[in-house]
C-alpha cells in the first residue's frame, strides 16, 4: 500500500456467488494486490491476510508452535487450512469449500476489518456474535482499561 500503515477496518455485507467466490469491497482491494491468504479463524469465521501480514502472523504462530503439543496443534490448524490466492479482475476470490463449511458460509457473508486482517463471517453468525458482544462491550472495555496492550 505504498508505505501507508496497514489498517483493515469496517464492516461490509456481501454475497458468495454460485461458484463460491467472494467479491472484496473495492476500498479494501488495494491491500490485496499482492495476493491473499485465507485460513481457518476462530469463533467460526475465516481469517484473510495480505501477504505481508500473513508472514507476520505466521512468524508469531511459529515462534512458539514447536514448543508444546497445543502449539503444534494450533500451527497445524492454521497452516493446513491456509489457501493462497490472487483476486481476479473483478476483485473476487474463491473460498475453498472446506473453509466455507467450517465457517458455515452460505450466500450472505459479512466481511470485517480487524486491523491486520479481514474476517469473513456468515452474516447470521456475525449478527449473533455481535449481539452477545454488544451485551458485554462495557465489561470488556473496563477489563482492558489501564492495561498496556502489547503488540
């Protein structure tokens, strides 16, 4: 992105086409000009990274992955499900069927920016998640208030 700090932000409602392709919002496409890596996320969503952010994420996982059985399991879950792709001319990317099943993706999906990555959610699942998160938002803010957030 030409030296700009990466910040993938916002919430976008889109649909998967009949071939399982997702069109990324036009304002986010420049972040993925070098490609996109999609993998299993947490909370029943998919993570989608630009290549440079995937490299950073991968390094963080690998830094501790080989030191414990749970770390190795985590690495296997992220890396075995990872899918590298490029956007087509219309800004679409194919969501592999195995990943779509994991996240319960049907036709309606919500794409959320989470700073260094996108999350791809089934819209119904996202709405349920946000209802629960909204109820505890104030508690979460208080829990993290005053803490130094580490990078």
